[in-house]
């Protein structure tokens, strides 16, 4: 009878195979002091959630969580659902632009590592046909505040939108990425946990929730497609280390074409599109001049028509910021722009990539506090 009930609800008969991949993260951290780099803040602690994902191309087993959960971590302990034992973990790869990180279990005793993985199965990814539909049932699983046991909150997909994932350095964002809004409760400690659909497949990673003073029942999850793109973009070096360079960035700035005077100035009589106001010199140089130019009117990206406000249809009438057509691509996947230049329509196909920043963006990724003491004098790098 239990099997029939489980099957009719769409959930796997074995609930442990669904929740057994979810782990509690207990993190100790020390934040840096860039204004006084010779000092460090007092040690703090937090909890979060992670889950087991399929092995990488080297066969290494790994955990996925949010970067903000393990940022500045000095010690990470992992506890499996239904097990009081704790294992030590370390961060392998960080991705500030998508707020994700990969962890691995570490120990000098190989048997201790094997004990952690014994009987643990990775999650099954969803998102075969894009983000879940609006009003689809979802369950957020994790270890939020209020207790130490696993917690499940149920809700529906409320909205699909595009947002900036960065919590503290929004100005360094590569562009907006797809995000899924749910009305399931997402509280401190849920961050990094999986969001399951009715079939027990992961459709996203919990990472943000609005405070009750601002809104009610508003939580955000990172879509599976973004998580899979991050995992696929990890590069493995010969020395055993890994690195992640980032998502494809938006290499231009635009302005809408709702102003009739601007349309007349550009000799553009179309009904949709945006005008390019600034282009990345690095992207232009990489493409040897065969690239976007100032005053180009972008009418389509990958054959999808842009609105006057830089929106595009995701599905039917779900309009959203067109950045996701670029930031949602996997590494090496080309993009085709249809532009109107001097009243003529042309197509520009290029493979975009992360742009090299002229200033540091992310602590412990491309910058760390530096100082030097000589003869009682303290020297720090000039930053501006």
C-alpha cells in the first residue's frame, strides 16, 4: 500500500534516496578587514545545507552548496541526514557570479572518507524542458533555523525572472541570470539545499529569501540549468586543482527605443529592439572588429525578438530581461545577434566569455588583503 501511495504522489518509493543526499553544513569563518588588513574579525559560525551531485569527469564525488554559506570558511563540518557523525570538508571551486561552490570530503584516513559516501546516492537533476512551469509543486529541503533535523517546506513556483545573484558586489555582476521564485519558506540555513519537484528531481538550489518586513512567502532558487552550467565549466588542471572562470558576460550596455526622437536619429523604423550605447573594448578586440558597435540596434538574439525594453519571451507570454539568453549559455556556446546598422540588417555570431576586470571583484578569488611591515612602517597596496 505504501508503494502505491508513493507512486500516485509522484515521489520515489524510497524517501531516503531522496533526502539521503542532503547534508547539514556547520561552518566556522573569519571575515577579512580590507581597511585594516593586518587584523581579522572575530570568528563566527553559521549553518547551511548542501547535497550530493553526480561525480565529475575525474570520478571525484562532490557536494554542492551556496558560496555565501562557505565564504571565508576556516572549518567546514558535514553531517548526513540521520547520522550524528560529522566529517570535515573543504571548498574545491568557488563561483561568485552564480553563488555556488563545490565541496569535497577530506581526511587523512581514506576509510573515513569512504564511510561518508557509503550508501549515499546523488540527486537526480530535473529541468529537461527548461524551468518548471508556474504553479508547479516544489519542496525545499534543508536544515534551516529552528532545529537540527531535516526540514521540508512545500509550495509552488510563483515566478520566473532574471536577477543579479551577487549579494554584496552587485556592480561586478556579469549580467542578470534566470531565477525561480517560490512561496516555500526559505530561512537561514536553507541556503545551498535542493528544491525538488513532484517527481523527486532537483529543479533548483535555494539561495535567498526576502525578509518578512519587505514581503511574505518570497524565496528564490537557482535553476538547475545554471547549476549544471557551473559544474560543466569547471576546468581541471594537471596539478589536481580546479578553477572556474565565470559565465558568459554581457559585453555591451543598451538603451531602450521607446523615444521617437532617438528612433529618428538612428533612422530606425522597426517596432522592437534596443540601441547599443557602450561596447566592451576587450570583446571587440577579441572579435577583430566583427562585433557590435555603438548605435547598433539589436533586434534579435539567437533568433528571438527583443522588445523595446530589452525583454524576450521565455515561454509564451512570460517576458523577462534578455540577459539570460547569454548568461544562461554553457561555455563555448555561440551567440548570434541580429542588428540594424546604417539601416541595414546584419548578423553577428560570436562566442562570448567572461570579461577580464580591471579591478578585483571577489575576495579570495582574485584578491586577498595584503600588507608589509618594514622597520615599524606598514605598507598596503594603493587601491585608487
